[in-house]
C-alpha cells in the first residue's frame, strides 16, 4: 500500500492551553483536552468552583428582594 492509499488518520490539532498558555494536543488521545495536563484542568476547575470566573450583570428586582430577605417570608398555605 502506497502512502497515497493509506487510510486517513485523525488530525492532531495543536491549541493553546487555556490555563498556562502552552501547546496542547486537541485529540481523542489527550484526556485533558483542551488543557495540556491534568494539573491545568484541575486549576481551571478550581477557579470555577471558587467562583473566580464571573460575568458582570446588573441587579434585578428579584436580587434586591433576596438581599432584603423577602424570599424567606413564609407564604400563607391555608388558602384563605
């Protein structure tokens, strides 16, 4: 079988690791993809778990009620 006839193998794409900025292989044989290592994957997970990643948002009226404790007032369940 000549090289032109060999079966196509999956491409191994090189991407930038989101944590350390190093090179990372984005292929099925990299269990940590898109990260380069288990360490970088865990560092990113820890940042999410500690809420280091945040999106800025404007407060809504329901956020104001939550801050005042209004969401903790029991509702009348007697139906009257």
